C-alpha cells in the first residue's frame, strides 16, 4: 500500500458473502469457484474491508469449466442501494475444459466519484455475447483521505488513525459524534465513558454539565454518579454551603450534604466539626438537655461536657429545673456545690442561707454541724445563727451549759450561766447578767457559787432589793456597784497578790476575808463614787455633764494602767475600742483577746443589749462601735 502522506484517496473493503447477481445466467459447464481481494491497498481496520481510493488494488477470481471458451473477465463495482454497475477493469482470458483457471484483476485507483460501501464482483463475456456473472461478491468500503464518509467532522484518514469507524459518526454510541469528542471534549470516541465514573460522555456533557474526562468534576471527594445518587451537585463541591465538602459530609462526618445544619441545632455542620468539635448529627452532643447552640451562644457552657462546672448537676438541669449557674459550681457562694445542695443536703442552691437562720448553708454543714434546712436545728427556740453569732451557745444542743435550763430560757431571763476563771492565785467569778458584767475577786483558790438574778429592779426604782438578791439576808450584802468597787479596791490594794501569800498570810484568813468581802463591803467607802463613775463609763452612760470627756476617754484613764488579766470582759473590750478609735471588727476582737469566737459573740451581745457597744452588720461580719463613735446615720431610729 502506498504511503498515506502520498495517498490522495483511501478505499476500505468489507468482505462478505453477499450474492453478486449477473444479468444473465452462467452457461452450463462454467463455474466461478472463488472471488476475493488479494491486496495490497487494504486498510487495517476491523469488521470489514476498507480500501483507500487512490491506492492500487487486486482481486483474484478462480473459474472451472467443462468446455473450452474464450472470454473477457471484468471487475465490476456496484454502490450499495444503486442498481448501476461500474466496470473497474477488464481482462481477456482463455478457459479450457477441465482446467481450473485463476485470474488476477488489478485496479490502479478507484474512481473518485465512487466511494463508500460497495459490492465488487466479476463478469465473464464470451465471443457469442453470453455473460457469465459470479455468484459471490466482495463488499468493500472505499475511503477518501481528505473526506468524511460519516460526516462527523473527522476525515476518513484521521478516523483510521484514531481507530474510529469512518462509516459511523458516533463510534462508541455515547451521544457525542466522534468529531466533538476529539476536537471539543477531549474524550475517547471509542469509549462511551471516558472517565469511568458511570456516566456516559454524552450525558455528562449534555445533561449534567459535568466533565466527561474527570470522574469527580467538582473535586469534592464524590464521583459524579455518586453525587447524582446522593442528590448533591456534581459541579459544586459544597452543595449546602456549610463549609464542608460533600465528600467529607458523606464519608467522614455522616452529615447531610444537602442541609447546612444536619441536626438542626443552630450550628452549621462545619462549625460543629472544625471549631466546636461537637457532633453535627446530634443537636445535644453531650446529652445534658441543652442544645449545642444554646450552650455556646447563650449559657457559655461546654457543649461536649454534660456538667460544665463539675458540680454534680447536668447543665440542662441547672438551667431548666433549678435556675442555677451551669458555669459556677457554687451558684450562691455558700460553700456548697449546687449538686451537693440538691442531691445531698436538700438546700436551695440559689440562696446562701436556705433556712434564713443567719448562717450560710456551707457553714452549717462544714463548721457547725447544724441542719441548713431548719433554722433551729435542735428546736430550743433559738435560731442557729443567733446561737452562734449572738449568744455563743451550741446550736446543736438545747442546753449548751448543761445546767438543766434550756438556752432559750436562759436568754429570756437574762442569765446565760456562770464562768470561773482562776488568774494567778485569784479566783475571778464572772456572771453574765442582763445588767452587765460583774467581776468578783478573792485571794483564795476556792470558788464561790453565786447566783445573781436582778428580779426586783424596775424602771421606777433602780435600787436593788438586797433581801432578794444578796448573799446576806441581813442587809450587809453590797449592790452590784459596791461589789465592783470592792473588787476594784482589792486590785488596787495589791498589784501582785501572789507576792503576799508567801509572806506569812494565813490561807484560812484569806478565805474568810474573801468570803466576807462579798457580804461586808462598805457601801460608804470613799472609792465607791469612783467606781460608780467607772461603771457609768463602762456602760456608756453620760452622767458627768456635757463638758466631760467621752466614755471611751474616761474608761481609758481608769484602765490604762491595769493589766488585761485583771480587767473584766467588758473593760477589755472597751479598752480595745479606745485603742482603735472607737470601732473594731468582731474578728479583730477575737484575735486581740485570744478568746473563743463564741465567747466574744456572747460578750458583745451582752454589751450590745446594755447599750455599751453597737453591733453593725456589714455582711459576713460585724463592726463593733462605741455608741459615742457611731455616725449619726447609723444610730437607731428611736434613739433620743
């Protein structure tokens, strides 16, 4: 076959066993045994014999006869569907009886106007004018190098090179002509699904708008055909516009690629996956009763942890049921976590003092062992807060001092009990009374039980009835003020009582003097007025006139040189106030005296009732102020 570059026209032959009908029946004794294309200008294509029009071609015919005859044999072409025949070439032959003759017929070039599918056969013409036609023919397709037999815009020569069928415009039947596949879409004209994504090239181009050469047109991780099945867009990587590609949504997160917020919690899927790390398929990732968006945007809780503040209550329960703060373990700041208040103690987690007894729930539980849901734990008639902060009694015991009389009864009668304190050889007997602090001293080591109750005092007569309250029914008993004066004289007369005992003092005499001292105090002693003035200063009474020094200053002059060990409780408190501009925190008094908190509370409550000090509530503590130092705006409304 001639080189293609030099060939103007190519012919393609398709060999078949189609009958080639002659005009006349063959004479008896003459038989065409075989007819075939023998080359050399065929085109190497499958499914048929293709010939270049401009190439030379040769056909071979084999004939047997029972007679001898001279004839012309002609190669004849007949266009498909056309009755006309065209002689391509003729040759004279001699047929001998009993001899099988083989004759070759050559064509230097096919007629230019004869191309396409044709049937080629042979015709024998004898001298007497009879015609012998072959009973078989060869189907050939004649191709022209620069023409397009199938009108697909590809020349036959190019189709031969590409391996497409030059007789069919769409070789692979994918809906795209070979020319469009090659010249426009760069697809394979012999493969209906160039990219192998399950969609034929024609559908990708004309129906879906996808790239027939790329199985994942939008590069979102899903093949085009899978996107069609998932109802996503094969040309948009993020169909729902939530920031996650369709492939990630389906293959990684299990979210819906057609809905931006799969779980409908108010957060787009990409925010849940990339920023908050919540479950985009579960509106409440931590199952705490609050949706993820509410936790993030409203309550500032952790959407991945059911109990953000670790207090034992899930966030949803705190918000929906208890009204507590899900970000603070102890909402009311009472020292108990919200969960403990709800689940263990039965207290209100939004109120620091559930039973309104003056003690925070945490203090009741951890410090005082009281019931934070009952204002009066032991049911003695006194609220727990009053017992702790005012009376210094035990809020878990109805009878703090075990004297057989309940705390409430003692408080109501003004008697809180007795206390005996030995101080370096002296026995100081302190009785807490409604009327003040009475301090008795003696130089002995024995204790004098002394039950002092002012049951006869009235507003009209402040003078005590000695027959009802003293130790000596005969009238020799001194008044409260006389006893204070006697004690004062004892302290003044002996600055160091421990030094006198070893010097020959008779212990039995000391005991007698100590015992008698209470009954035989001289009420007319010249020191009594001084003691009266001292008591007035102690109690805050202004009896020395408008021009006299204030109570704190007067008391300071009298107690400045007295050791603290020899001062009464009241005197010690007033001395401290003197040194601190007339006011101190209650906790500072505890530190300064080294007394217990309950004792300080009891002493200050007594002084407050007597008008010697004023307790000002400043939140979790009290400010103790001498009445003379109390600002006008803080004085009681009915004080004249």
